[in-house]
C-alpha cells in the first residue's frame, strides 16, 4: 500500500491518491467457537435464540491457503452484475501476475457467460449482494478457481465541500469521503473469497481524485500510460493493495 509515485506531466489529468487499505483474515473458526464452552455453561439452552445458532454456523469456517493457486477476478459492473473486465484493468492485473510469476499461480477472469450457464442471480431478492457473490462463486467453481477477488468501482461528484455525502453506494463496499472539495472521486473495493467455502481472506479498498495532470508509476507495474479515468487509477491502487494482501497470505500459507 502506498507504493505509487505520482509526478507531474505536461498535459492530461492528475489523479491523486486519497486513501487505500487492505485487511487480511486467516483466523480459525474452530478456535473462535472454543469460547462458546464458557458461554454455554452460563446460558441455558432455552435462552439461546435462532440468531445464536446461526452465528455459530456462520463462524464454523476454516481458511485453506495453498499456493500456487488459480485466483479469479470478478468485476462487478455499474448495475451490480458480473461483467467482462475492461481491457485497461486486465492490463493492470496482468502486470500484477507477471510481477509475481508462477509462485502465486495464475489470475483467471471469471466469465459472465460461464457463470450464466450454472447460475442466475436473484434480481428481486432483498439480499442483492449475497446473490451476486453466490452467482460469482458458482461460476468460479465451474472454472475450477481456488480463490476469487470480487471487485467494483464507483464515482461520486461534488462542487463544494461534500459534507460526507455519497453519490453512489456500491455493492461490495461503502466509502466515507473527506469533507472537502472533490472534482471526481473514484473508489474501488474488493473482497478475496475462498470459492469452496466462502472464507473471506481479505478486503481491500482504494479511491482516487481527478485534479489536474500527472503520470502515476507503480513499482511493480510496467504500465506507464496515464490512467484514462479516476476509476482506472483506483483499480491501480486496488491492485497494489491486493498485492499486499497476497504477500501476507502467502507468508501465512508457508508457516
């Protein structure tokens, strides 16, 4: 995170980084549930609710990290559906894969066509996010993908101090922006899931502001062209956070 270098150029647009973050999880569900022994001793079975039982079931999940792996890339579009990854973003992920080499495995785009062969997301249900994630996991399973990064971008605009108001709330994440003038703010957020059991290994977020002119250069990316949009620059930053998360997960898998 924060490995981008921003410099001035003669023409174009400046895309300045305003925030990014990566959070990794590798905790054991069994270890988490051990604390229930103390809870059960103090609470009668009659006092436990359906929610209590559901929480236990949800927590009973284990990480299964093995590299090299097939890592899926699932792009959520502006209408909340799985879409084909835009070519400029594919170049970003291609650079990340090349930087890792065979040690990480391979990055595989999740095909909307293949996903549609095995699943149809619930367009009318209340849990729209859950339906989209389930749809992606099913498509990724058909492609024999081990882990899948589900990600999206969003834009918000303001002429003056935005008062922490958001123009768009996205499927995977929601962002609170700085209370100041913003011409164009692009956010990108993602979650890295185990396709087999849904374990959430990492959440990543980044967003960028379009201001003037600049060329952004990554220490690992060979892409030297100016990002065409604030959203594209946010994906550059997101990829940097994904690299940070994968580094941590690889280290954990090697222990």
